[in-house]
């Protein structure tokens, strides 16, 4: 028994020490961390960071684009596509999900309702009463599907970039995340590696997109999130409470609403496999599909010179002469 107890103690210390090293010194996010270009929107669950990008007055087309980022990387994933949207005259609203970027980290279940209501409250807080164009990347695509089902009158068009919600099976790693304490330990131990696993110098050279986020810059921006309390916990809670693998019910419902829809997908996407596009077209038969040959899951920030113009081309027929709703 003494030997067994000693072995258990050694194993416990072996797991606990690196965890303490990873979590020691983390700080809560505060108003002092918020860039001057953006602001906090005080919502029911806490402060949500947002930022507006505005075209010149002469160039404005009176239309609003709201960009919904994915699971882990916050609003900076849109940096490469912003010039295309601004040049086309769109006013752009970006924001960070709760638990990411510069938004608060509420202690709650990070389920679909949290993300949908945060988007709804943000639109209301920004007085966006007219329908807007929504763009969702990865998990943001699933959020967009749920939002459009709940609030169809606020959605003018949907652009889905490698949207989550079209895989029906969880990975073994995701199953481990569901185990209390184990998920948090895995998150803190490996988040820094997993968050940058799909962007390498080799890929950058192969893609050769001048607007792609440079590898070093991407790593630095992702790393900043790991400095704050609650980031890893938000990711773990999302995996536990938000079904990222199957959002077909919402997309089937949205498919009956006749909302103009675009899907952009990389054929080599290892995170949300391209075969999911078949299910998307079954759920939303009127959707347009743009396939990026050899593109991975990182097309939003690695191949913005393809993604940006594709969205602009899709949106062009849906531009109206309505006054700006900002």
C-alpha cells in the first residue's frame, strides 16, 4: 500500500507541477488591455469587445458586414480580408467571443445560446435594427446557423467559411475534454501548440498570399490570449456544451428560409473536412459553393486574397440603396 501511495503521489506531482507552471501568473482581462480602436459592449454576460471599420463616406454602399470568428482565434483572423470589404464600401463590425481576445471571460456554460445571445445583444446595442450581412468562420459558421434560425429577420445574407457543424462524430481527444479536470489539464498543457498547428512557414511559402498573416505575427497574437485567466476554460467549456460536430438541425431549418447563402471551403481542410459541403448543400440547396483547391482550414487568414473577393462577388447582387444602419 505504501508503494502504491508513493506511486500515486509521484504521478499526481508529475501532472500538477507543469499545470501550475502553465497557469501561474495568468491575469484577468481588464479595461486597460483594450485597444483604443475598439470598445467593450456591456452585455448580460459581461463585456464583449467590438471594433468598427468604416469605408470613406464617398465609398460607402450603406451596407453592414458583421464578422463572426471561430473557436479559438479572435477578430484578428479577419485582417487580411478587411481591405476587400472596405474597398467595396462596407462598414464592418468585428468582435471577440466571450472567453477570447479582449472580451470578458464569464464563468458560465459556453453553449450555443451564449454565443447567439451575445451576437443578438451586440447588434441591439449597436442599434443595428435592419438586416445585416453575416460572415461566419468555422465555429462562427455554426453560430451563424443557430442565429439565423432564431432571428431570421436580422439576416440579409449568410457567408459560411469552413463552417463547423457538419461532422457527426467526436474525436477521442474531444471525449477526454469532457472529463472534469482532465479537460482543463489537457487544455493548459497543449493549447499553445494546438492553436498554431495549422500555420507554418512551409505553408506560407506554398500559398504565397501577400495578405496572409505572417507566421510570427500569428503566433504572437495567439499567445497573448494565453496570458489571461479563463481563455482555456472557455475553450474547454465550449467543447463540452456547444455541439461543434453536428448543427444540421439549425442548418436544415435555415435552408427553408431562402436567405442567400455562400459557402467557402478548402478541399484539404483537416478540421472541418470538405465532404461536409455535401451536407451543407443538402440542408441549404440554394447555397453557392466556392471550393479552394488544396486549401486548409486556415483559408480565412492564409488565403484572404481568394476568400475576400469571393464574398464580395457573392454580396454584390444583394447591395441595396438603403441608408447606412450604423
